[in-house]
C-alpha cells in the first residue's frame, strides 16, 4: 500500500511540474531546511536528498542569492522571470556545517542560517515533537568559518520560544539580544528574523521591525507569494514535505503548494 501511495504521489508531482512549466512562475523560491540527517524526523531530509536538491539547482542553471538581494529584487524586478533561489536553514544544527556546508561550497551557493543563540555550542533541547531527536548545534568556530565563506546568519530568537505567548518586554529581549549577540561575534549586521515554530502575529512582526530587522519569516504557509508589502511575514517552500525530486521541482516552480492545499482539503473531510 505504501508503494502505491508513493507512486500516486510521484505521478501527481509530475503533473505539478508540467503545470509549472506550462504556466511559469516569476517568483523566486525561498527554500526552507532544518536538519540534514538520516533520522527521518518531520524537520529532516537526508544528506543524499540535500545533495540531489543542490545538484538539480546547479545543473539547471539556478543561482542562489542572499535574503538582502531577494528583498532588493522584490522592490525592483519582481515581475521578471528568473532562475534564482534563496536557501535558508532554521535552528542552526551542527549538521548544517558537516553535511550542508561542503555541498554549498562545492556549487558556489550561499545560504542564510537562523540561529537560536541560547543553544549555540549545545544541543537542541527546546520544546518540540517527540519524533524530533536532540542533536548537536553549531559552535561559534563553525559559524565564523561559514560566515567567512559566504553564509549569512539571522536570528531565530534566543530561547526558541513561542513568541506570541510572551510579554512585550520578553519579546523585545529575545529579538534584540539574539541580534546583538550574533552581530558582536561576526562583526556583520543581522537583518532577518525567523519566528520559531512559525509562531507569528501582527505584534511580533511589528516589534521585529521596531527592533531593526529588515524582514522576518512568519508562519509555515507553503508559498512563493512574497512582495515588498509583506516583508515581516515572508513565505518559504518547506523541503521536509518533499518525498522525491519531482516534489522539489514542483516546489521551485510554485505548484507544490497546490498539492498542500488539496491535501489539506481532503484531510479535513
């Protein structure tokens, strides 16, 4: 039964890829990764899958750009077809250095990693689904090495808490302290925030702007629909959803969100 479901999914994804090619999307996808490991958790993809994704980008003419370049594109040229992509990682797992970084360097790709600063040099012991294992986090030495070689870093707060559930003072401390810690260590500006758990509302977005962030990632909606009007609720393409290269292709083309929407409708029935 599992094989039948996988075959159906691959067929449906092929249709999505075809649809994306017939009606090309001019938006730049922001790809979301977390952990690159073999655990099979809901936030993981395997090193082999990550390598396949990056090879597909490279050999199909995609260029990666920074989040700052992405925002500039939103203001200047967001209606022109382009083969560009943005790569992001949430949390700051050590395997971003051991597994992802060598692949990124090989292909000349850049990326942004969002750091939960309380856990640097530690393990991922924050509140999460039991299926997600506790794994080592990046060290400052690893972060500096990547920063010196084209990788940007943003804030994922200090403590990886649900930001909508804390007071204004606690929220400001989470956003300001994490930002200042990273900037002090790397001697570079931190321009972007990613809300832990996708937990966001108008208050957290407003305070992110007040704390000096240029933009922020909000909920976990699967979409390429970003604009200069929603810089504090930016959307991404969640790669942990993908079970095949066809899924990845559909994600780049902006049609995989059709599958997510349809699945949501059927799950509600």
